[in-house]
């Protein structure tokens, strides 16, 4: 094998193994390690005072339903403060929130808009609860969610908890794929928690000790992930509570979902750039979990490009050597691999234009979902490099 072929072969397998490890290897390893430890149990009959903080920007269509959902939570009402942070809303959001003032709902509002985290930081001095729960306007909680979410705080080593994000099935392939993704994420976070701490959170169902809240750095995009890493860096544990469940609809279209993920992935690159101040370098197991779970995801689209083009170059080299070992990526395996990749991407592109129904349609949509997600990651990288102001969240249709 000549040097050029060897280099392309190593690039191909390095990229493939990186993708396989990121999506399958790490989750399986963390699952196997979690089998060696019992799950922790927490006291469920303690009721710390809680502030339920709802971030809302131009949410007039859902904010009344969200407030009603919050008022009906199974938690002692005298220990539950409800605040809506609606800075910058130009619709009737603030007016609708004021209609609930006689039921104890408080409003934090100024006409100027500084982004979601700026609104939260401005509302924090109004909070009175020992625990602050962060929520969005478009997600609805199960009645027991708050009880479950705050239960782990009886352990003083725990600084932050996060619940489960579930996607409402609206019979579209996009919602099925998104729902499957969050079940996959839930599985990873559950196993990480068994091993001590999980490394990620969803901002729409997240709780923190009020005394531990430190405003994220200015113009942070992924405030929830930043807060998780900051909490870990300060020596506190982060716990995933899968029975604390929140429901929401997926974006209205695949294009809308890409827009949402572009912002999220730009935030991931931003967090990686700040990792020198956030990562727990003195705790190797935690460091491995953070890098494997989140940081490696940022480089999967580059690995996909390397796998494709190194494979294509191996085919174009017209290497006539036939080898029975597919590890050498010579004939006929280089051709088989490129055909499989072309088929995968063709199905992914087709899924954006042709809607298949039933179980087969859901299966065929998975390549579309995966490619669109990584396209959003790639575009998010460009947004990060060009320093677009993505910390100011733009709502997508749901």
C-alpha cells in the first residue's frame, strides 16, 4: 500500500471510529459502568420553598396555558412563587401575565430586550425560594414534576437538577425523530447520574439552589449548559431526574428545527472555547464524560466530511489491489463504502422533500434528521466564528 493510500485509509477509519464512539461507544460504556453502582434515592417528603421562573418572549399564544399549568402543579402553594420574566415582549405577553396577579403570579418586565439570560438575571433579585426552577413558556409540566425535581436537594452536594424533555407526538416524522433523540439523551444522562453527576441539562426544566446562582458570562448562548459546567467546576453535583417530566411540541418544520439547532450548536462551540475556565481537569472521569457526551458532538460533521472525501479519494485513486480485508479499504470495499455513504445521503436529502408514512417512514427519516442536525452543527460553527449575536433568542414556530 502506497503512502497516499495509507493516509486516506487512516483518515477514513479514524473518522468512522470517531462517529461510532460519539454516538454509540460512549453511551454503551457509560451504561455498562452504571451497572456497577446502585441508583441513588432521595427524600421525597421535604418541601423547600421554590420560585418557578418562566422565561417568555412574545408568547401570548401559550402563556395563559403555561401559567395555568404551573398553578395546578402538585406542590404546596404557599411554598411556590411564580415569576414570569418577559423582557422585550412586544405582544400581549406582559398584559396577559398581569391578569394572573390576583392569583399570586408576578411579572418581571421592561420594554428593552437583552435576551433570555438577561431577563432571568434581572428577575433573580425578586426570587424568594430556596430553589429556583427555570422553565420556558412553551413546555408543560406533569403535576408531580416540581416535587421530583427538588427532592435531590436534600443532599447538600447537589447544586443543580434537571428533568426530562419529552416531545409530543403529532404524527410527523420530525416529532418521532426528535422524540427518539431525547429518549437517547435521557438514557445517557440517567447513567451519568448513577456515576455521580450528569453533564448536560435542558433549560426548560432545570432547578438550582438560589444561593449558588452566579449569572453566566455576558452574551452566553447556552446558558443551561454553562450553568451545569460551572456547577461541576465548583465541586457540586448535577442530577438528572427522569420522572420530572416536561412536554412540548417540536418545531413546525425541519427548517425551523435547523434554525433552533444552529443557535444551540453555536453555543456549544462558545462553551468549548471557554472550556479552560470550566472543565474539571482535576477529575479525569468527569472530564471524559463532558468531552465525550457534548464536546465530541461538535466535531461529528467534520468527521462525516472526512469519511466521505477520504473514501472518495480512495475510489478515484483507481487502486487495483484487491484485498479480502475491508480494513484496507481497497477493492471492492472502497466502492462498497462509497455506495453506502451515497445511499445514506440520498435518503437524507429525499426525506426533506418526500414524506413517507408509518413505521417505514419514521425509519427512513432518521438519516434526514441526523444529517440536518449535523448541518446545523456546521452552520453553528460558522455563526460562532462570525460572532453573530445568537444570545438574543429568536423563537421558532411550534
